[in-house]
């Protein structure tokens, strides 16, 4: 599908495409997904060692997953409090605020899926642990770059703007990797 296509489409098709974009954006392109990717990569970088082995890969995977769940719970709680505390929501129930917060925060957990795969493979002994950690971090950079690109792409911006968005967002992941390198040497 070309978002920059100026050709006319039936109204139902446009609505369906918009609904799909909104659904995908709610999870993968949300601020929570970007934040979750950065947090997850930071935890992986900080908790990994200079020489990881299979046992440390297991600990790293468990620690990283538990950490992102704790960050997600804190994010859900703070979002629900902020939503419930809005002046226009005095009559709303706490359940409504929690439902809103869960819907808005899902991308944070989903952001941990892709970078967890190489950690899982390292924990199972399929990949060398050091390689699994590095692959996890570089997949996080790639995810951030794709998120940065897609933010501008879905709004029909030029290729240069999309690539700039990818570079800036991906730079957060590169910064995490550089900090990991600096701390371990």
C-alpha cells in the first residue's frame, strides 16, 4: 500500500486502511513502544557482562523480562492515575482509567518481544551468549529506526524526513550500545 498515492479509493477502503494504521500505530508506533524499546535495550546493556555465557544469558533474559514488566506496570499505573485525575473525568470509574492505560501501554511490553528472541536463543545454547546480547541490542536499534521512519511515513512525509526520523530514533539505541561499551572497558 502506498500512503503517498494520490489516486482515489472507495471510502470504505480508505477507512479500513486508516483503521489498520491506527491499530498498528496504537501498539508498535506508540510512545510506549519507543520508550519500552529504549528501556529494554538499556536493561540488557546494563545487566550483560563483558563475557557472557549460557547461565548469564538465562539470568539476563529473566532479569530483562521482569524489569520490562515492572516498568510496564509503573507506566500503566501512572497513565491510569493521570487519566483518572483529568478535570473532565470526575465521574469516571477507576476501571475506565485502567482500561485506557492498558490500551495505551501495550506497546511497551510488545517492544520486548523481538529483542528477547536472541536472548532466548542464547539462553537455550543455540547462539553464543555474547552474540545473542549484541544481536538483541542491534535489533533494538533497528526497531527504533523503523519506528522513527514509520512515524513520518504514515503521515506522507518525504523520504529524507522519514530517513531523518529513523536516524534520530535509532540513535537512542546506538547511544545505549556506546554506553555499554564504555562501561565494560
